[in-house]
C-alpha cells in the first residue's frame, strides 16, 4: 500500500517463459529497516505466475464486494473510482489469458 512503510516487498524478474521472485524483505516498523530473507527465491512458469496473481486478485476483490466505502470528499471518490476502473480493466485483461 502506498504511504504505508510496514509490509513485505520482493523483486520480480520476468524472463522467457518464467518469473523469478527474490530479494524478499519485511518491514515491521516505520523505521525503514527491513528483515532480509536472502535465501527465499522462487521461479515459476509465466502461466503459473499469471494464474496465481489473477486468482489472488479475484479473491482480494471479493473482500470488497458489498462493503460500503466511506467517501470523505470528491477527490477521495475520484481516486476510489479510478482505482477500481484500473483494477477491473487489468483483471479482465489477464483473466482471459489464464
């Protein structure tokens, strides 16, 4: 999430027919100092990676279905609408590729 310093991050490298995930780091505090996991690495086929990401995106979207959003102002409303327009467009694009 943009603006939140706590979370997990990793490097994604796309190659011919494969995707490699590596350089995993976890930020538990707002101090910007990560816990590093240099031994964690995974390589998947492009198809397996795409399918996994699309399935996750579908599940994540379902968490928000039917949940009302508190809109504070017109800027918030516009940003919220633009986010879901982009999310849904990308989901449609890649769901058909799975």
